C-alpha cells in the first residue's frame, strides 16, 4: 500500500473482519493503549463491527487525561504569577484542576499562551528576557523527544529564563500496573505505534511473557487496527503470548536511536502519579541532574497541594478500562465537552470525548449503543 486512503478500503476491511470472525471461537477482551486508536475505533465503528465475543477495552492512552490534577494545580499556580508567560498546547487549557483551569487563569489576567511546539516557547523566552517563560510538557514517549531537545537547546544557548513543567509518563509500567490490578479483565494488548516508533519494541516481549498476554504493535487506520486485532485473537486462540509488530512501515525493534539518546541525556526515570490511577513506580521521566535548573517545579518552589476531583466523575475507572464512558451517570448530562468534569471529556484523545463526539450516548445494556 502506498496511500493513506488504502488503509480504509472497505473491501479489505470486510475481508479482515471475516478472518477475525473465523478465528474467534471464545470471548476475548482486548485493550488499546492509545487515545488516537480509541478515537479511530469509535469513529469508524470498529468495535461495533467486531463479532460479539470480542470486547474492546479503552486504556489510559490519552496523555492529557492521565496528567494528574496535582500537576494541573501547579500549572495554575505558576501561570497566575505576573512575571510568567505560561505556554501550553491547546488541549491542556480546559483540563480541570482543583479550582478552575488555565482558561480561568487567562481570563483573570494571567499570560497564558497556546503554542504549537516547545520551540515556540523557547523563542518567546529568547525574545522576552525580562519574563519567565514556562512550557507545560506532558505526554507519553511520543512527545518527550521534542521537549527534551528544547531543554537541551535552552542549556546550549544559555536561555536562563526558560523552564518546563514536566509530566511525562511511560507505557510499559502502565501495562504492568493494569495487569496487576485485581479487577483486570484484559487478555491482549494493541500497542501504540507512535510510541514504538520512538522507543522500539524491546521492552514488550518480557511483559508479554511475564503476564502471558499477546501484544501487537499497530497503527491508527482502520485496516491497521483490524489487523492488530486479528493477530491478537489468533495468538489467544492458539495459546500464545508474544509481541508482534503489525506496523513495520513505521516501527523497528530499535526505534529512533537519536531520539532515545536525547531522552537519556535530558531525562531520568522517576515515579509518576497518573490521574485516576495513582502513583505507578518508575512510570515517568523528570529532568536529569544536568538539566535540573530548567525544572519549573524547582524554580517556582511549587509544592504538593491537596487536590479535589469531582465526586461525580468516574474518569479514573474509564482510564483503567474498568467501565465504559456511558456507565458514568454524569456522561452526556452533567459532563459534556463544553462543561467537562474530567480530563477524559476534555481531550481530543479522551474516551469520553470520543463517545460523545460520535454519538455513543446510550448506556450499556439500554438498547442500541
């Protein structure tokens, strides 16, 4: 295949669905660990086209959604300071903290700006030497290289009025935490192709063996996802638990060596809190000692604060794959994209936002979902 639209070919999709139906003789529950994959599954109705015995569980693959409220509260505190220009990607501005969001800070006079790259924030620091410029750096292994490179550039160029508020998280420890939960129902994983493009696949075979679950790297188009599902089902039916790469046009075993070298220089592994899940050991990055001067938490001395999640929001259970968005009583009523209670309704990659956008509004078991 040469062109993107070929990965949405309905004839080939029906062929793959027929092969999945032929392979599946038992009930299986699979989890995609990527918010982009979740949206593609819901947008194209892939979960509804699959045979009834295959259930898709949506995992904690949305970077905005898993950013803990404590970090959001620190962002609000820093952004409100008069000397600060606070820079963020647009999808973080409406994520609720304990007391409002970054839009509220902006409406009250804070200098909050949407940027399209961390390098935009670095340029703001260069051209505004009298201000402190802070970039809100969140996400999985996918976005981390650009943030690492920007911090490296700030140090190399001596731009001392730039810092980053970091909340980077890692996929493999999250998979381990999911599998070790007593409520886990996951029997196989679709791995995020873009994460593996950066990091490669070497971390996943040991996880597949330890937890005895197949793991298949896949992309984001309908045929990518159907092929990933097919391979996972075949493994389950045959009693195998291996890592397979169904996305070889983008993913190699070694990943991107230059990006990984930059990551290992700028970051070091640390424990991280995940919104709605809690602290997962060794599941994130922080700035290494060489770059600690660019850590906004240290520079502005923001400490831990008591956080207050909405009691009506069940986004934590959605992120763990324990419930579908429609099983939350607030979904689509008290909680909508215009008035979100939780991050899974805010982000373009959140499962709740996907269900709302593509009109999956019925409760599970209440009729046509």
